[in-house]
């Protein structure tokens, strides 16, 4: 019965934790309602219980995320206009940076990620990429210039 519940849960939820949660709830529900199962083949019955539990979990998550969105909107409504304007400008700048960085080559994005996301030093980046440190310095300098130019360009 557990195997049937696991297979059915996998069809609806993705993470191992969610699958385990659905299966556990389905097995408990099946045990409590075992007297309602009619017929010798209990597999379709168990599949339906697992499917219902998976759908319940997804619905709870959907409602929770809608509630969180409503809370965020209420919070933003209470923020002063100046703060909201600054937050919006910061968000737009982050989106613009992501767009510009997305247009870079894979090698350039990797270089930026190692240096600025992982916060590695230039010698560490050079060792990881197997290139001279001077090459890393030059490429980073040129990349920063290209990014500055792209971000300063009028829209």
C-alpha cells in the first residue's frame, strides 16, 4: 500500500519531504477509514486517498502563498511613499542588472559569479578557472566597464 501511495504522491508533489508528508497522511487516513474500502483490490482506493492528500497539500500551500502576498501588500501600503519609491527603484535596478548580466557569455557570467557571488579573491578565481591572475584582473576590469556602460545607457 505504501508503494502505491508513494507513486501517486510523486505525480503531484516534487520534493522528498512533500512526498513523505503526503504518504504519511494517506496511510493514516486509509487506516482510519479501512472499513469503507469495498472489494478485494485496495490499490485504486489507496491511489485515490494519496491523490486527495497530495491535492490537499497543494491547496494549503496555494492558500498560504496568497495569504502571504496579501500580507506583503498590506505592509507595502503602510510604508511611506518615499520608502516605497526607493524599494521600487532598487527592484528595477536589480532587474536591469540581471537582464544585462544575462546577455553576457557563459564565461563572463562564471567569472562574475566566482568573484562577486562567491566572494572569491582574484587569485582564487584564477586558480579555479586555471588562468593567470592578470587575465582575471583584465577581464573583470573590462566586464565592469561594459556593465557600467550598459546600465548608464538611456532606456
